C-alpha cells in the first residue's frame, strides 16, 4: 500500500513539474513525463502480465511511471500498427512479443510492418518450447515419434494454436529438419494454446509442441510426457527431458520471447537508456520472482543482439510460411 | 427487436413515427438488394477476397466454403422473399401513409452522425464529442443554448478524464492537433508563470 | 474411430471424491477476513459503476483493477476480480434495458425484451427481474459448480470438436425462435450476421477473408461493435425523428412499479431451465455468456404460455436471458481452474491473477490447494449477495434516465456508444463499422427484418465454422465423427427436433399472422 502511495505521490509531483517546466524536449531530459507501454494483446494474458511486471519494476530505473495500454486484436497487428505510428520520442513503446512482432508479419505481407519498421530495445524473458505426448502414448522419444510419422505419413495429428502460432511453426520446423513433408502430420488448429493442450489431452491429437509454461503443470501431474525441449541445455526443472540438440536436431531451437520494442528511428540515446534500465530491472529480486511465477525464464539481450535475433527469426518464419503456403498477401 | 406501435402505449403523448412498419414497395426493394448482395457475394466477392490454399480447394475445409454456402443461401432466400413481396405488391401497389418526412428526418440524423465521425478525424475524440453532442441535441429539437453548451462541455470532459486518465485508452491523433496545441499553450503559460 | 475415448478416464482420480466438507470449512477461514470481503465489495461497486455507465465495458473495469491485484494477497485479489466478474455480467443489462445499449455481449439477449419494457414505462420491473434472475441463477449455478467440480472438470474434456459442434448446431436453432413473425426474414438476417462474422482471419488456415488488404479488418468485427450498432443506432435514429416531431421535451418519465415476489417466484421453471442450459455452456471452455443468454431466452420462449409477447416486452424473456448468462459464471471457472482454459476475457484476467500469485491453474491446482479452489466458489456467493444489495441501489438511481428528455438522452447515448466502441480495441475502424452496422440495422428495422437472428448468427457463426472444420480435419473428412458419440447424437437430435418444431409453428401461423406482415 505504502509503495502504491509513494508511486502516486511521485507521479503527481512528476506530472505537476512536467506542466511547469517546459523547456524544449531533448534527449537529456528524457523522460520528463509518464511513458506508455502498448501491449498488443488482451489484458490478463501472458504478454500483458509480463508488461505489467516490467512496468511496475522499471519505474525507479527509468524515473517515470509506466502506463500499460492494451490494444488487442488481429494477432497483435492492431496494437503494433498503432504504436508504430507514434512519434519516436520514447514516450510510447511496446511490449515486444514473438507472435505480434515476428510471426504475424512473417505470414502476412499486408500486416503493415516488418521488423525493419521498429527498433528492438531489449529482450527480457524467453520461454522454451517442449514437445509432448499423452502419458499413455506409445512414443517414448523423438525418434519413436518421427519414425511413426515416417512409417505412415498423413496419419498422426498434432494440435496447435492456429496457423502462424509458434506451436504450428515449431512442429513444422521439426518435420522439416527431419526431412519430412509438410503434410506428413495433420495440423489441427485450436483457438489458443490452452485449448490445443486440451485437444491433446482429449485424444484429438497425438502430439503437441507448446510453451514450457503451458505444459509444466501437465508434465508434473503425469498427464503428458515431455519428449524434448528446445533449449541448448537440459532444464533444471526437468533433468530427464533431453534437448533437441541431444536428439540430433539442433536446428529446432525455437523459443518464445518478450522484450521492449520502440518505433522506428528511436534515438540511440533513448534506446541505450532503456536497455540499461531493463538490465538493472532484471537484476531485481521482485522482478525475477514474478517472471518465474508466470513461467518465463529471464533472458537479457541488448539492442544489437536482440535486433539480430529478431531479424533471423523473421527470415526463418517468412521462409516457413512460404513453404507451408500460409503466407497471406 | 421489434418495437412496433410501442409509441401508442407510451404514457406521454408522442407523435407517430412511420418508420418501423414495412411497406410493400420497401419489401420489394429490400428483396432486390438482398438478392444483389447474395449474387455479387457469390460471384464477385468470394473469388476476389478469399484466399484458398490449393490443397483444400473445393473441400468443406476451404476458407471459401462457408461464405459460398451462405451467399447461395442468401440468394435462395432472397428469391423467395422477392416472389412473395412482389406478388403482394402487384395485388395492392398503393401505399398507405406518407412517410417521406420521417425518412428525411432519419436521413438527417445519419448526416449528423457522419459529420460527428468526420469531426473526430479532424479535431480528435474530445472536441469531436463536444461538437457531435451539441449538433445532435440541436437537431433533435432542443433549442436552449445554455443547456446544449453545458452538456457539450461536461460530457466530453468527463469522458476525456475517464478514458485518458483512468482507463489509459489511447485516442487517435487528430489531423488538426488542436488539443496538442492547447496543451502546448498551457505549458507555455505555465513556463511564463 | 478417430479418438482415444479412454483419455478421460484418467481424470477419474478427480471424479472419485465428491465435495470435501473439511476442506470447505478450511476455505471458509481463508475468505473470512475483512480485507477479502472488502475487496470483494469494492469489486462489486467498481464493476457496477463501469457496467451501468454506457461506453465503459466490463473488460475495462477488469483492466483498470488488474495492476492493483499485484499488490494484494491472492484471496483479496481474486475477491476483487470475482466481484467485478459477477457484476459486469449483470451491469451490462442495465444499459441494455434503459437505453438499448448492451454493456457487455452477455446482455445481447436482454435488450430484445428489456428495452421495450422500459419504453412501455415498466423499467423497474425489467431491471428487478434481471437482477433477481441473475442472482438466483448465479447462486444455483455456483452450487452446481461447487458440488460437481470434479465431474465438470472431466465433463469439459468429454466435449471434443464434434460434441461442441452438435451443441452449437442446437443453439443455432434459436434463430427460428427469435425471428419474430417471418421466419424468412429471420433467416435472411442470420445469413448477413454469419457472413459478417467471416470477415477477418480464417480460423483454420489463417488466411484473410474479405479484408481487402486492410490490416485492421484482420481481427474481424468485435461483438460489441456489432451489438451497439445493431441495437443502439437504429433506436437513436427512430427516437430522433420522434423527438424532432414532438418539439417539446418528451421522456418516458416513469419507471413503473416493481416486481412482486409472487411474480418473481412464479418464474421458477425459467430459472431452472436457464441454469441447466447456462451451466452446460459455461462448463464448455470458450463459449462465454452470450450463447448462454440466448439459450436461456430461447428456452423461456419455447415453454412460455405467451410466446407471442417475446420481442415486444416479455418479462419471461428478460428472466430467461439474464438467468442464462449468469449461470455461466460458476461453471466457467471450472475449466479455467482445472484445465487452465479461460472462457472469456474476464476469466482470462482472473487466470492471470492466479498465475502471478503462484497458483497456476491446471490439473495440479485442485490437488495442491483444494481449499483455494473452494474458496473461489465461496467468494462467488459473497459477490452475488453484494450484487443483490448494490444492484437494488442502482435500480433506484436509474430513474433519471427515464426522466431525461429524448432530445438530450439519445444524443448523449450516441456519444457514449461511440466512445465505448472505440475503447474496446482502440481503433477508428470499429467506430466506422459500428455506424455502418447501425445504418444497415436501421434499414433492416424499417422492413421488419429482425435484429436478433443477425446477432445470434454473428455470435455462433465462428464457433460453428471452427468446430465443423476442426472435426472434419480430425476425422480426415469423414462425417462419421458427428455420430460417433452419444453426446453429439443427442444434441443433433435435439437440434432437429427444435428446428422442426419452429418451422411447423411458423407454418401453422402463416395463414393467420405471418401472411399479414407483407400485405399490411
């Protein structure tokens, strides 16, 4: 409560002073008013929660209140398009997410933007993917599963959260890496990750690749069996689950991420200021604890590394969308 | 939601509004419009605006399958509607009451609505609301200028305060940045003071 | 056949025990703290304020409260959000009744009869009916959810794509019930509603339909955009003509008398039927409250002695719709907590709040903290009781709406509707679409093409298409999948029965009433 009160007072003071001091805005004064952080998905979702955790923790490091604004719709396209139209003055940034910032433009040439149209600032967290089957499934490891697909192409089914979701691309990446055709397994779309998980549990699908966070509870309760994770090393929480690298598919290194992204032509000074603040925030215990509660893994990438990562992600998924004939003109 | 002849049951006397009783000619026109929509949808719209991946083309799983079925259904139903209403129209072509006045008035409301939307683009949500509500109240017949003025000031202010300050909804930036200009002016005077 | 039916039996571990009273008692201790109760009350007040203010949606109420919950203990956080959750479902009906503007999609069926009642000077009856029906159905369905939580958790998994499809087909037959005098016009309206629902991303392939390269169209039309356009704008236009012609300040002026306890009680079969239907739809993940509201409305009409009053101001219609949508709130929490599948935005936010407090919804939640699961349901009871109290207060304040002259009221409603539409997703496209639908809705209304089938088709259409195509993919194109389980066969049979009965009724009436519509 006291914390809130302090924040309230701070913001009131800040707003009052912002009204009084009116020297022309330069990077040195940045930020001199509250900053809006656009979340291109619905309130209460994982990206929104991630943004709000960042917002309450970073205030002290950036020196201004951060206001989270939800603008959802169109797989993130609506909010991102809106935020990209903002002046690049650093007062309107975005919570970056793989879905809206990379996957959606990768499969939609009419999305209105590509990674070239925004400025990646910093990655804050990542979420590895995990390949799962039901506990009673005959497939004990990745090889079993791929052999079964090879033996009878077009018979096994996997559930995913819609064409263009990471669940969808992830499995196709595996199939492609294993030298299997796009149609060797049947894709069953669901509305969202949790429903595609239910589809697997119900027996409508034979396998499913999803974010670790969505699967963790089901793996622990023994309802599903994890076959492989997309991280380079085994996860501490599941030491028995091999990595794709160990299984011989190091290319299947797909993972979801979130971070902070600004509009195009954001001044370098602001980018660096934010990247530094993000780094400081990520060292906070409170932030780490909350992020872990949400099921993500803290992972920092600075502006250059993050930009490179996004560019290569985009290239990869655009290629896959073309191959899979799901590219929308 | 059929609210026909509700007016007569109202406690206070209200003038009859002849907009909600279908006319015979209106039915014929509506049927023709529906038929046009169904046919043009099936023949033009679906081929032009629905992308069908080659491997599902022609199956029930094609993205175009349901739109096609629906447009065809609409066409079929419209044909029945047309035949039905046209037979009735041929039998009794004469219309009952004159409703031209009501239609003109309704059209006027639509024009004010369009003006309001255009105003939002030009001067933004808040000023647009002030202009819109004032124009609409005036058009609906209220002539007390002070009353219109009070509502046109208080309502947009409350909405601005709630949406901008509490709910943090981002409103579109108007083409004529009047609000921004005002804010700049306020800052300027603040700086001087 | 196609799927492994045995899967659900592994959930039997949950199904073995029924309600555990020791745990229930423990969970009672969890919620009996002044801060938990106060948070719940605050949630109800806040939800009601936002709910009854047109233009402010229930979603917004939750979003604004969300950051606060980060600093609360889990019980208080959930109490606050549950308070909002319960009230937002009811709050939307107040604006639906008073000014023909559904505040939430849940109130889409309430507007059909609630608003005509208000126009007839019976606003108090309609509002009280809505409140009491909401309360009764809310309590009933929460009892259902609490007692059979373990079963419902299993039950949700029994419903695969084909089963959900069968339920949707059954629900679609409601269209015939709300078509008014002309089934033909109702079906035409439904075609339009369904077609508008196909705008945007294709649910299976992700390709776009009817978007013409506009990225804002990609998301499709929002349901509130459609409902506000369909019900509010035509009303404003018609009332505007009336106001202009009268010149003097006119208003409905009177709320009328309240509803007697006897009358309220005489509708008990409606509450039970709506509750049964609403609980079923609520427990199926992802359907949300508006199909339940329409199902409740439909059931009320089907069994009514005066079905012809429906659409022109029937109290039974209001009771059925409101009991239907509130029956969702208890059961909808079950798939959210047991499978981690939220039914709608509000339950999604609830889930987010659980997660941030380290209580991750899923199969482990009930095993690791059963007392918490029970406490959620107990809080739902508390919230419902607060809803009853606060709602009664709100009804007495609704008076000023009916006293406001038409010349002022409807221009204000127009502005509020515009803000509300914009704020849902924050794009001007939605505002343009809302006015587009509004003008179209007005034209429909002048020819007595009913709006309700349009709305239902829009709501159910995407679900219908999604489940149909998903089923066909699962079965590799074979239609057998729809008759491979008792559940889907029974619902398809029910649908056929219901559709047949509707067509027969319309046919029989044709000689007398329906033929007159066109010749009038």
